[in-house]
C-alpha cells in the first residue's frame, strides 16, 4: 500500500508568494520530509512505533521560527 502524504504538493502550493531563496529552502524541507516519511514507514514495517515530538524551537531573529524534532521510538517489547 502506498501512502500519499502530498508533502511536495502542499509545499509548492504554500510557496507561491515566496522569494526564490525561500522557495528553494521550502523545497529542501519538503524533500527531506518526504524521505523522513518513507523512513518512518520502513521502521513501522520493521516492528517499531515512531512518534516525532518537538524538542526545541529555532528562532531566526526576524520573527521566523521552526520546530526542531526528535523521534521517540518504541519496539514491540516495550510499553
């Protein structure tokens, strides 16, 4: 079964009013999220549960911010 996350499509829709540099940065985030989603699916298929939680928030100094994530991984033998 193929899961359609629409990460790239959503990023492109939201990037239409951005500068070229901002669009390139968002494309990088979207590509990495796409790969991350596939890695999570592989981990789940291998028998672990994966939850992403915000570990920190990065502030860019001009009012911009981004959530930094860490995985919480649980194997079937754990709670």
